[in-house]
């Protein structure tokens, strides 16, 4: 499977812009049958060395705006928490399937549910940093299922840099495609950003019910932990998943051709 094609910038104008900050990535191995039962049949589970994972990503959004408007204080900044797993479409387009996305801004929830066909929920959320620790809390308000709570306390560790292709960290973090179920059928969206600058992190405390709220077994054991200070993101519109593979391959080919031309010029 080509895991590098989604890294290339799509053609056309982004639909919007966002800044993702203070990202905590938690992952637990999850039984394949449990995930298969709650992922659409059109998608296949994406695994690493035969194992599937559920992820909980807690972060904050800054300067969220459509392409035609600047960010607006009081509207464009809010916390977000998502529960997800990893999928692909028939051996191509490795991406994310979201079970839930909790956000602390009601307007963002309504827009995302209507325009992006994603399972957003409004939640009471806060994040605090001090004494070398970060504390993150989320409690879902509406719509259900509830209870769906998350609370974590963690420390950021040494920098790791960008994940190398083929590594477990790259499999978990470097995801640029998302799938969504819409009335028009399965849709795929794409984001573009530089690779995450990753750090080690130590989770001192984590309590959550968001995974069980998604219809999955409650995670067991310590999670795999990564942290990133963040990236600036271009967000592209949804399109039919059936047509997405060809456009991604074309973008990858164009990117490879540009790299080849650059290399030729440098050697010349």
C-alpha cells in the first residue's frame, strides 16, 4: 500500500485552514473483530504487523476558518478530542475512521455535522499546563451517547523529530485522509501539513469512557503515547471515495516528477 501519496498537497484551493496544537496521541491495541463490527463494510481495517489500534487524540484548535474568512476570536479557537481507528479502501488510501469528535464550540459541532458528515459532539473541555505537567479534561454534553468522558495528566518528553516511513510512529501519526459516511455514499477528505514534530511523553493519569461510548471494548493496559506541539493545516473538501485513489496517485506522481526535476537541476 502506498502510504506516501496522501502526504502530497492536493490540487486546488483548500476549503479552510486550522492550527492544531498540543496534541496528545494515545493508542491501544484493539481486537480486530470488535473494530470490524463498527467500521463500514466498504472500508478495510489498516493494521501494523497484523494488529489494529484505537486512538484517542486530545488537542486544541486555533485559527479555524474557511478560505474566504480570517479567523474570528471567540469562534475559531477551541479544544477537540477524537476517537479513531485506521482504515483503507481496497488496499489504497490509508486514512482515519472517526468514531467520535468532541469539541468545545457548539457552532463548530453543528457545522461539522452538517457540512462534513462527521460525528461531532459538544463537550465541556479544558486544558491546563503548569509544573511541567499538562492536564486535559473533556465531558460530552450532546448529542449522545453519554457518558463520554476523558481526563489525562501527562508530561512532555524528549523530541523525536518526524516519524520515518515504515515505523509504528508513522503508521499512527502521519494520517492525511479521513473517511465520512454521507447521504451520497462514502466520502474522503484530505488535509495537508508538514510531518508532525513528535516528542516522547509520559502519561501520569488517564481515565476515559469515550472508547466504550463508541461501542468498543474499554482499553486495557498502558497506551502507546506520543506528543506533538502542533502543525498548521490546510483542509480540503470532501469528495467521493470511489474517485479518490486516482487523484492521489496523480498527485504522488506529480510530486515524484517535481522531485526528479529538482534532483536533475541540482546535479546539473
